[in-house]
């Protein structure tokens, strides 16, 4: 149990250093700070883990490369690079997307419709209606089938709008000190149907972190400042508890296949990964029931990341997927539509390597693995740099405009930065689809504004008297 206490205490201390010491909106909206927090958390898990792996060690070169990968993003996210303009020339403030009730109603309607359609497509997979049975049935269906048909894809894309609506409405309510509209809550629920329909956890974690960032940043950008510091802590704690509760339900539902026995699951995972728990750990968490099972499951879930990454960096020599693994959501659909192979050759090579080592390959290996398999050791670094530079630009936009859409976008980017300890956020539909919606909304707004300016200037040129 000391392992869990050490991880929680260390993570809280690190969060205090990164965010709660002289808190400010620029810190809360910093994707690199959120990335450092979660990678610090992963390191704590690694060094305190009760799981002992017999097949692998980690070389110093792997630690160096991970450090370079992280440093690249942190530098790009915090340093202004001026390649095409003079260093002493500041860009004009970025244009913001203005909050519109009509727009929010349209987006909310689409997201709720998507959520309803997604529920309808999943009803025939359920054998019961208690929460653990529902989650278990949904997860089994997700794993056993690769359902990427039109109905599921369309409903997932539409429902993903719900995160945008929820974040924007909540941010606007905090800034204007008004109540959150019902459409905001319903839209957020529609988004959460996406991870629930797969019996997964990622979407809940991404939504929780996005909400924490959006609420806390809005508090400071609205001028409430330190007076609302206690509210910041309370909001963060409540959202984390809610996410933890859902994760515990998922763990319970996945244990249903083994009669609810964590011991059976541990034995299964030990065979899969040729590992074992340190003596005494199981007895120390057993009195805590489902919470103890969740702690055990989480250590197994997070412990092999660096070991698998080290093995991949030293043993994998291709094929490289050139973006296929980063954007696996699209790659799988392209494979299905056109009958071509993008990820399958890499998957087969990966499985063959781990089979020789006597290790099951089905576990996460951080986003470093995804960029490496896509672009190799060298080209991964420019890709990470580009992500960091775009994150910095989005953060500046949010700090300058203080508008809900910009704050919500940066909140999503921060949640994606935390997801890098698992895998690439671009390969996770619950992150990628909201991000694409944000890009579409900003692009449309910029286009309309641009053509509106052109029309205005043309009117002045053709009717000079009306322009006076």
C-alpha cells in the first residue's frame, strides 16, 4: 500500500510546484506543465511499482531519448521562435471565436443526437441493465469486433461535439457568473457516452482534465483570482473523485468475466507479461475492496510502459507507418474502405518481436512509441516540436482573447498532453474528434470573418460616400 501512497503524495507535491505555487491562468493553460505532471506521475509509478518483470530492463539511452522527446515539446511550448519575422516584432492579437447562443444550440443538438444514435447502436449488445454488466458487455463487444460502420462512426463524431459544448458553456458560465445551461450538461453527457459505449476509461480521464483546466483557467481569466483558489481545489477534487469512481466501475465490470476475482486477473496478467507482484502487496490492498482492486489494476496498467518502450526502441526496425499509428482512427478506416494495409504490417512485426521475448505486446508504451513507429528516432523530434509550437499558439490565443472557445480548445490540448503517458492522443477518438471539430469551427469562423472584411472593403470602394 505504501506504493500507492508514495505515488499520490508525489503527484500532489509535483502538482503544487507546477500549478498551485503562485497559480495563474498561464500555468493552468500550459500543456507542457500538464505533460510534466503526468510524466512525473508515470515515473513515480515505475519506481514504486510492486510489479516485477522478468524479461526486461531499461537502458540509459532510452531515458535519454525520452528526456529529449519531452524537452523538445517543453521548449516548443514555451519559447517564441521567429523564423519569418523580426524578433522584436510582435504579432497582432489572434482573433477569437465569439460565443453565440444560436451556435451553441446547433452544436448541442448535433451532439445529443449523436449520443442517442450511439446508444441505439449499442442496445442489442447488452445482456443486462445493471451498471457492471452494461460496461462488461460493451467492452467485450468493442474488443471482439472492429465495428467502424457508418452509423457508429457518424454517431461517435457527432457525440464528440458534446465535449466542446460542455467546455464552452461551463467556461462562459464561470466568466459571466451565470448558471450552466442544461444543453451544456446534456452535451457533456452525450460525449461521455462515447467512452462508456466502449467500456473504456480514456474519454472520462480526458474530459475530467479538460474540465479542470477550463474551469480553473476561466476563474483566473475572469479576474476572480486568488479569491477563488479554494473553489479551484474543490472543483479539481470533485472531478478527480468522479473519474476515479467511474474507473472503479470499469475495473469491477472487467473482473466480472472472472467471477469478480482480482486474484484470477493478476494470475492472468502475470502469465501474459511474465511478471509477478512483490510479496505482501496483495494482502496490503485487499481490505480496501474495489479500491484495492483498482490500485492493483492501475499498477499493471501503467507499469510496463517504459519496459516495452525500451524494447521497441532497440529491436524495432520497421516498417514505419508515417503517421498511421499517430492517427490510427483514420488509418483503420482507410484500411477498411480501400482494402490497403497501413498498420497491419507494423502490428505483425511488433507481435513477432514480443513473441520471441515471451512477452504479450498488448499494453501501452507512451506516445514516444507512437512517434517512433511512425517516423523513426530522428523525424519524431520535428513532429513533437511542431505539436509544442501549435500548443503555444493556442495558449496565447486563449490568454489574449479570454473567450470560451479558445479556453476550451487549450483545455483539450492540455488533456491530450497528459494522455502521452499512455499513447498518442491523436490515436484516441475521444480526443481527435473534438480536436477536429475545434479546427473546423475556428476555420469556418476565420473564413466568414475574412470574406466579411473583403465584402465590406469592396462596398466602401464601390460606394465611397457610404463608407464615410
